[in-house]
C-alpha cells in the first residue's frame, strides 16, 4: 500500500500536528515495513523531524516552492502528486487549516480538536470563522474517514459537523518518546543549569504561551497567589515560542503587574530534549489550555514522572482520568491550592506521580499506528 501525507506541517516550527505526524510515520513503518510512505511538502522538512521519518520506506517529495507560490498548497499541487506517485490513500494529518480540494483518491483527515469553533475570540473576524467552519463541514463529508484523538473531539465533530459517528475513528496517541527516555540525568542537569535552575524548585507550564486558549494569564495569577504563602523559593518556567502575535510582550506586562517577573523564566522555542530535561526535573506541571481535543503535553508529563495540574475542560478529564488534579481555569484560588498540595506535601506529590505513570501505560504510539493502518485498509477495500 502507498500512503501519501500532506507533510507541510513538518516544514515549520514544532507543533502538535508535526509531533503527531512524526510519531505516526515511525509507528507505521514499525508495524508494517512493507508500506510505502510519501511525504509531500512545499518546502524542506525541518531537521528536527529527521529521526521520525528517516526510513527506507519513506520518500520525501519536496517541491521547494518560493514563498509566494506556497499559498496554493496543498490544493494546487497535491492532486497531481498523488496521481504521479500512484497513492492508494491520502492522509491530511492536521486538517484545521487545510484548503478545500479533491485529492482524487480515498482520503483520511485528522481533526485534532474543535477548540477554535467552541472558544469565543479565536478568529480576527466573521469571515475567518466561517471559513474555518466551512472547511471542517466540507472535509468531514469529503473524506472517506475522519480520525480524532479523543472521544471528546469525536462528539464535537458529530455535533457541529453533523456527521455519522461511524465515519469517525478514534485513535488515542501514545506518550513519551525516544528523546524523553534516552535523556541521561547528566544531560538533563546540564540543561537545567543553563536556565539557572540547578538546585531550584520550579513549576513548568507545559502548554506554552503562543495561543490565547493556553490561558497563560490564569497560570501567572495562580502562581502569584501561591507565592504569597509559599513555604520556599519557587520559580515558574514557561516554554514555547515568544514570537507569536505579541505573546511575549503581553506575558511580560502581566508578570510586571503581578510583581513576579523575577520568578518566571520564558524559555522561548526550545528543542524536545531541552523541554524534556526541564520537564523531568520540575516539581509539578500545569497544562492550562481552556479547551483541547487532545493534549500531548498531558501524557508527556505522565511519562516523565511529573505530577500534573490540568484544565477540567475539553478532552483533559477523558485523557487524565484520576491521574491529574483537575481545576477550573477560572478559579485562581484552586490553582494556587493545587500547587501547594503538590509542592509542599510529599505524599500528595508522590501519589500523583504514581497515578500518572500508571495512567500513561494505557497509551501507545504503536497501537495508534496499527489502528490508523486499519482505517487505511478499510477504505481501500470499500
């Protein structure tokens, strides 16, 4: 079987879609070495993703288009590429912004979540919102199958796009990665030292600051309230790109207003290995998105053995079960109290570490790849 992917997400700074595609490709190769996988992109794949896709079974088809020509991706180029390479199934792994076009072969789309549909203020204007909604409505009917990464998104898709649940497959992603499990304690300590955190107690905000849904203001306010009665010196580490729509400037203004600028470290964009190093040594992690159809950050925290405080909305309760402290993302006092529980009560801390390590065993990248392959095989036979 020949499987083609819209791999343009791999040409950009790391994202949930890129992480999902990389893990899926690696998993597919492992579960069926006879597959032929084609990655189509308008530009070269970032070197950060090489270890996910560097297999003999994987062919990269890079058009290396000039910037102005990339606006026509993928509708202008993908259909011809699929025909040229005799692709049996086309998979769009990050469908949220995909232009509407007819690939010319059986198609699978993955919907990470419909948070932008649900959350107010996600779009600059009416036209952008309606375009987003129309693409989801159209693709949910054009695709032979839609894949979601949680039952929450499956229900949202049925509700908003009014499609049959039979056309939607849920493939829960795995957790942990080679970067996490191969990281030595020495490497981790070196990274921690680079940020002046050696011997320092700290919390990590695993959601980043590049999206309004990540709710950084809530995290900063809860942290500031915790610090007023903290038993020791604690810092907050916030990872994620600082170059997104003024996110850095807004975060700094909020920190100054709360009087905690010297207690917060904004790392900016960092590699996976650096992120895991900081994560593994954190006293607790906060996953603060207001609404998410799936959170890789949540399961990565479990895999790293870090106790988690998570939003009680979207797919978080479904994914976490009882393995995280769930808080209302409007209740600042609840976040502050949860931090106190995990940072100042060793029994509570160890209990949630154990719960997370147990919970994460229920998630598997290999199983996700096998279930996705079953989706491909099913639509080819139809």
